[in-house]
């Protein structure tokens, strides 16, 4: 074991000492070779691989045998560059290329097409292409060493068969379309080309185009879903949920447009709008006398913005909101990102005093040690475990373990996706602090939530905690109680 560990350490040291661009060891390249070759990975470029592709297609035509073109894209590569720097990103691409070269047979056309995208031509039909794709996914999924840290990345692979899916001049486009389809489904997998993907891609591009203008055209709106105190069964907070009112398509699901926003780097601008709008609405409710915590979802892209916390602080100052009454919900996956920028954002959120919630908890790989370093105040149990509470002993064990971990760290626990009375009762019995779900209320407009807060109490639904809603008799808002005050228990 020790010998294996030493050998592994040596290989890692040798890789990180190797110049990212090949250095002098590769010697002087004539201008023609430089144009046909990628200096970073020492692979042929798009130009350099053209002759090899033509030869392979000619042979396939002569022998009447199919070929598969695999288009490979690295998932989330921009996050590596943003979080670890471009030098680490370059070394990662060089190592990816080295692994691919070790898998393919000598002379097989393999090229770096652009940025974090590669292309490989493999002999055989779709079945053979699937086999190569599976090998590539397993090989590229192995962690990479970056100094003292390990990076885990995944890839998406599109497969197109020649001549079934296109001629030699459009096969690359077909494979690229399939790769993008794999990315849209979450990445870390392969997808085979289907002619219907072309129309799907056109729809994707149209949505991306329309989404760029959605903010300035006033098509975005925040709905709010209340959170319920598990002991009093009163409403004490609300989560802001984004809705897109498309002029032709109607309401577009966030499950559809959020991945598009992330892929096209629109998510930060939309996220900034969400923070500003949620802060504005919280101030409106405060002036009504409705004092409750308002939560917004923060993406990994926002956490990696240098000015994210500054923008949040500016919005809170502008609307005179107490930071402790504003929640940033950050997924467990993003919270566990080991990047310098993400860590700095967490530190600044803690210094600002914003309430931080770790969302979708239980789906990632958190540890007590990692959670202790974060300025989090609560954990939010993923709805998948709540859904299975009544039928799965494992789900109940996981929820109980999350609650025990939270108590150890002094954190509150919120369960989302509560839809039945049985789930509500089990969560209360286990000691959950807050709940959220269709059993209590569906997401509603800000106006609807305000009207609900002023209801006379005749409806059979959760009431707003009396400490949070008192109609103001004066125009000027009274100071918000601090989180530690008797009138506002710690949330």
C-alpha cells in the first residue's frame, strides 16, 4: 500500500512539474505545424485533424463500414478556471488529453476542437461508439490532483454514426448537438444523435435569446412559498421562487430556463435582479408590519462572482433591511466547492451577518468538519427524503441523521416538499424546526401573500406568527427586532 501511494505521489508530482505548453522539450515548431497542432495538449487542432478525417471517411466508404464521431465537452470547466485559476485549468485540459490519448489506438483521429471540447473518431457502429464513450467517461471521471486538492470533473459526450447521421461535412455538427443534449440533462453521460435534437437545439437557442431580454422587459416575477414553524404551525418565513412570464409560451418552468441561464452565463444578471427584487419586496412587507425572513436561492456562478456579497450588502442597505432577516439558500454541492472564491464569499456572508441555509442537503458529500467552517445557520433536507419518509426506513434514518448533525452544530433544519399530514407529523416527531410544501401553501405572488397575512383568520390554513405580523399605525416602519430579541425568536 505504501509503495503504491509513493508511486502515485511521484506520478502526480511529475505531472504538475511538466510545463503546461510542452516547453522546450518539444522543440521548435514550424509555423505550419503550429497552425495544425494545439500547443497546450499536443493534439491536432481542428485544422490539423481534417486530413486524417478525410482518410478515415474514404476508407469507410471503400469498405462500407460505419464510423462513430465522439464529441467530448468538459462539464463546468469555467468553474475550475474561476475557482482555481487558468493555470490549473490548462493543466487539467492537458491531463484530460493525455488520458484520452492513452485510451485510443495509435493513429486514431483525436483533436482539441476548441476551449474545453475534443473530438475522437472511432471505427464501428453505435454500439462500438457507446463502448468507447463509456470507457472515456470512466477514465475522465477519475479525480485530478491540483496541489493539495483533488478536482473531480465530468464530461458530456455526443455520438454520431457515419453515414447514418450525416455526411462527412455535417457529422461533427450532429455529434456536437448530441453532446449539448447530454449537458442539458446534467452532464457526466453520453447521448446519441437524434434528428429531433436539431429542433430541440433551435428551441434552446430561442429561449436563450428571449431570456437575455426578460429582465429589461419585466417578464420575471418572484413568487413566494411560506415556511412553517414545526411547533406552532405558524408562518415565519418565505422563499422567493423565480417565474418567467414568456409573451408567447406563457409560464416557463425554472427547471427549463435556469440551466439555459447558467449555460449562457445569464444567471448572474438574473440572480442580481432576484436579490434586488426580494429585498425591495421584504421592505414593502416590513412597511406593512409583516416581519419575516425572506430567502433567495444563490447559484454557484453568483458565489464565484467577486462582487456578489457587495451587491447583496448594497441591496440590504438600500432597503434598510437587517442582514439576519435575509436568507441565502446555497446548494450543498456549491457549499462543498473547494475554491478560493467560493470560500471567500462564504467568509464575507458570515461577516455581513446574512442568514445562510445549505439547500438540498443529503444529496452531496458534506462532513461535520466541512460544515463547521461555513457560516451556515440551517440545513434544508432535500425533498427526495421527505417524499420517501412514509415508505423508506432509509429515508427516515437519513433525516434523523441530518437532524442529529444539525443539533451537534447548533443549526436549524428545514424540510422541503412536505405534501402529506403523515410527513408533517413524522418530521415534527423527529424534531424538525421548519417545514415547507404544498400541504401548507403553494408558491404565490407577493400580493397574494400580503393579502393572506391580513386575512381575518377564517380560512383553515396556517396563520402568520403574531410576532411577525402587526399592522403598522404609522407610516414610518418601526425598527426590526434583532434575531435575539424576545419578540423574534432565533430562526
